[in-house]
């Protein structure tokens, strides 16, 4: 049946994580509305900076490839994109700007990555063992794709974006501090000259002729020139309370306690917020990075963010250590098995 082909050609399709998919999503967001601009807010960037700084300070044992710079890049990509990909080279890790992958039984087998360069990026095809793929917030439907915190809280991110855009437009376009002064009937030329006289007179006393006049000996009118303020009253819209609530929700999504941004926060509360961020958000991410690096780099790698960030009660630890030493000394004097005593309180024999 020439010229028809005997075998049907395989149809190739791109997955949902490649460069083409990102362009299509960006175009769809542009057509629908301004989506994803919450990443430009100071609240989100503050949380991303906390992620970036916390992981950059992590103690790394077992490899020299996880440098503070690479950990900072990974933290920023995980916070804003939900995943990060690095190509493994003999001299270190190379960050990838975009990638596409193939899977088997939900496990990545090969990657087509884009490596950025000043003269233009290039694309390479690598096996899964040659790529360090970090991801957070993965779902069951796509366990090989990470989901950023803002994408998991899209409604709150959109609210924060809308509020900040509305406030910026109000302070940019609204007649703040302006007033309308009623004047008696005058020609347009006089009104124009009068309006020009108010320009640049901020903080000065403006004296204008009163309209309290008497005609033919009659009584004076009871009203005079009273300015009317046209500054919009935003308190009725409760924009301040709504904005604070949206900021607190976004901070919670990133694992940052909202009390950290409270102006009345004290030192102990700030330290508790830092401990919460390190223990419940950054340390699990560090464990994920360490596991992925151990599988791909072929060595036992550990990451610890608790010690560098001092995310623990130093005084409480010192008191606990003193109590443990005193108890062990007392147990030795009384002839009590120390390891058995530790097991009674659910401690291991090494005291971990």
C-alpha cells in the first residue's frame, strides 16, 4: 500500500511540567486574568527569603555538591515553583531552568532538561540517576510533580494580590487629601485662576472672601464656605483587616507563624516562630533533599537545619543536660542500671 506506512508512528506528547506547558499556562492566565501576581508581594517574598536563608545555613554531611548557593536556589525554586531540578556533574550540580520527564510506574526514568547560559540555553537528555529532582506538595495524581505553596492556596493568593493592587491604585489615583470648596457664582476665568491659586499651597493658610453678605439691610445667610473632603474612607471596606488576614494565611501556608510579622511580637515569640519554621517546614524539606541526594550521589548524606538556626530552647537544653548528668551520677551511686532507667522514660541507650 505504498506510499502509506505499514507501521503507525508513535504520537509524542509533552508532559505537564515542560516549557511548552508553562508557556500555555502563562498565556491562559494572561487571557483569563492577572494570575500568579501574589508572588510579587512582600509577604510572599519574605517567606521565600526565610526558606532560602534557612536551607542555605543547613549543615551538610557526606557531600560537597550541596553548597549553600545550590541549597538557596533549591529553596527559592521549591517555594515559588514547588520543585527544582539539578543536573549532576563531576564538578558539582548544574541548575536547570525547565525540564520534561518520562515516568514508569510514577517513577521518573529520563529527563530532557534546559540548562541556562548567557549566550542561550541548551537542552540535554539525561537519565534519572543523573538528575537531582526535588519536589514538595506532590499529589497522588502526579507524584513526580511538585506544587508550590501558593498554588495550593490559590484563593488566598488571589485575595492578597487583589487587595494590594487595589490599595496601590487607591494611593496612586484617589484624591487623597483633596477637598471641594463651594464658591459663589463666578466666571470660568475667575474659577480657573482660583483653582490655580490652590496649587502648591500645601500647609499654608488660604484666605478667601466670605459669602456672608447682606443685601439691602437684610439678614446674613447662615452658611459659609465649608470645604468637603473627598478622601475615600477605606475603613468601611475593612481593607486593613482583610489584608492582615490574607497575609497571615499566606504566611501559614509557607510554615511561618503570623505572629512573626506582628509589630508587638517579643523576642521569645519570634524564637518560637523560627523554631516552628525550622522544625515543621525546613527540616522535612532538608530530609527530602538528603534522601534524594543519597540515592543519586551514592553516599550517606544528611542535612540539619536545627543546629545552625538554633531552633531550640538553649536554656531548656542546658537544664535538661544538667538534670540527665545528675541523674546518671545518682544512678551510678545507687547501683541502678542507667540504660534500663532511660528505657523506662522512652530514651534510647545512647541518650538520643
